[in-house]
C-alpha cells in the first residue's frame, strides 16, 4: 500500500528540496510546457498534470486533523477606480487570480510575504495593507500538491503600474466586477470576492 503523504514528508530531508510525482510520489518527474501552461510529467507512472508534490525548506505547512496537507498563503485585493487587479495563471490552477502566494518560514509576518508576492507578481509596491480575513479555504489546491490553504487576505494600497511576471501568468489588468464575473477564477479568488460582495 502506498504510504500517506504525511508519512512520505516525515521521512524526507527537511533541509533539501523535493520534487515528486503527484500520483506515484516518484522523483522521476520533469517539467513540460503545453499551450503556455506549466505541467509535470512522470517518467515512471505516466502521470501528466498541473500538480506535483513540491517541498522546499522554506515551505510553511502542516496537516489538519482530517489529514489534509495545508499550506499557508497571503493575497491582496488591489482596487483602483472601481476596478480590481487580477491576472491569468500559467501554473496550476490555470485561472484568474488576485495577487497571492505562499507565506514562507523565513518570513516572520504574513504581511512580509504579501509585500514580496505582490511585487513579484505585479511589480507594484505595497504602501498599506489591512487584514480582511484569516481562514482556511477548502478546495484550494495548488501546483505544489496541497489539499487546502490557510489564508491571510489583505486590502492593499499600492504604487506603480502593474506588469506581467511571465513565469507566473499573463493578461494582468484592472477588471470591473462585471468583467470579473465572466472570468474563470481560482477557488479563493471567487470565494473572497464573493464574501466581500464585489461579486454576487
């Protein structure tokens, strides 16, 4: 019987990075790009998809009481003149998202991760950030293989003009709520924008 993910991670060297097949946990995995999207292919079992098991020394994670692999994330709601900043991800999940990413171990405060992620993904510099929500979002899977994410979501005021990080995505722009309603959104993006009543 294949060992559980929790058992697998417990025996891996925490000081090293590990890239494993999402399906069989083999290390025989490689990156392939199809139609501009980053996928992961396993030479052993034949799996090809948007997810892998990627563990790095800086990844902040735990397991829930139900055994779900939980990562910790930050995100920013950035609005100008009634429009909100989103971009289309070229890494799983292949949908439109708010600027967001993982909160790493070396960052003492989630707001440090927010500043880093917003700048990396959009080129904007966070001037102020107000915490809106801190909670788990069920069904929020990611390319690193998690089952769930614990979020710190902020409303941000930023300076600068957005630019596309080609490694992360494309079609970065300011969207009205009506335009956002027509987009295919990541699970947390739709969840939080609905909770904020930006979407109905």
